[in-house]
C-alpha cells in the first residue's frame, strides 16, 4: 500500500519528513526513535498546570523495583480518579519521558491523576517481565491510592501502541486475579495480536512508520519461540483471549492506515459480543502514531478529543 496517496492531506507534510528506521539494528533504532519522538511537535514539555513525582515500588519475587511517575493537576485537592498508563515502544523500547506532554494534558484537561509505569524492555527482559512490572505498579496504585490521593474506585488502565496492548493484558490479568477492580480501559491503537495475519498487518510496510517488519521482530523479541503459536499468552497478546467477559468498559481508537486496524476492530467487536460496553473509532487517513507527529491536524485533534471525552465519561462519580 502506498501510504502517501491515502494519507489525510493535513498529515502528508510531517509524514514526508519521517526517517526510515532499520529495526534489525535495535540499539541504533532505539536511539533514532528517541530522537524522532523528542523532536515531535507534541513533545513540548509538561503542562504548566501539572506537577509530577517519581515513586519507586518494590519489585515482587526478586524482580527489580518499578518506577512510577505520578502526574497531578495543580489546585485539585482530594482523591482524584486515576488513569494508569503504559507507554508504547513495541515492547522493545520507549520510556515514560516520551509521554510527559500527553499525560500532562490528560491530567490537566480531564482533572484526573495519571500514573505512568516504566517497564523492562525485550529482548533483554522478555515476557512476562513487562507485564509483571506493569501489574506490580497497578497493584501498588490500587493499594496505596490514599497515599497519593487517588480514588481506587475510579481506576482505569490505558496505553498507546504496545502500551495499549499491555493495558489490555493488564485488564485481563486484573480480572483473573481479582485484586484490582478497574472502571475503564483506554486502548489507543493497541498492539494486540502476535500472529500478524490480518489484511492491514500485511498491507503496511512503509519503513517510516511502525509496519510489518518491525512488528514481526518486536513480537519475536517479546515472546521468543512462542510467537505465533498456541503458547502465546493472552496477557501478552490479548487477541488470544477466548473469554472477554467481565472486562471494564472499553475505548479503542486506531487509524485507517494503521497495521493494527483489523486486530483492533476485531477485538472491539469481540468485546461487544461479550457484553462489554465498547466504542471503537477508526480515523480515515491516519497512520500509526500520526497524532504525535501532526498534533494540529484536524484528525489528530479529533483523536485526542475523543479519548479525552471518553475518560471524562468513565470518571464520572457513580450515581448513589
């Protein structure tokens, strides 16, 4: 597929300036992507009405401590609803630092706390290291919410790209373990399926975006020999889950030209069939992560507004 011909017109200029990244050299790819994200227009620093603090949570069963970053709006007292956020990076790269502007905006505009988790990367730390780190931080946030003025009755999980996939995996894990009740899951173009057999996963091959080649490599780094087999865990690849009942209300958003489009639509449909309140948004002419690189484009503003509105609805106090 020629992305250039299908892109929303407002996205074309910024798309043309994106570099091709060779993910077979992972160390170099990590450096390049970090530089690209640092130069993206959205990376403008913390929102002025938000403060943040670093929290170190003891690791479980001998695992390293887990770092959390707590974003909180200035001037809002008392316990706030909380979005527990997992950053993206294909399970192989990324950092909470790259999402500071996005999460600061969510905290300030929604009026909620945001707790972001730093997780260990593959292939140095393959599955289940990442999901273990994420769950350790989620459980701590639930159990110690009063210490950071978080309302653990209004706790949502969310993330973008692989972070969206891990957020979906967290929702499954929280349901199955029964320790952390969740009110919502916000899945932004989530990476859900290690099999890579859909039409969109085959069609998107442009090296300037997250495409088929990097996706195959990333899953192999994360799951090893289990990739594409029946041994792949649904906590890593949520599309593998056979029972989606009992999950929290869900918001899924994805671009029309995103390789994850088909697996995201399928997951949303299966959630609906499992009687989970779900909305799925597909944005015409948008590619994976285009809202980061062209934040002023009309379609990008709509993407941001839609997920912000969904969070605000999810965080409404329960009717007594």
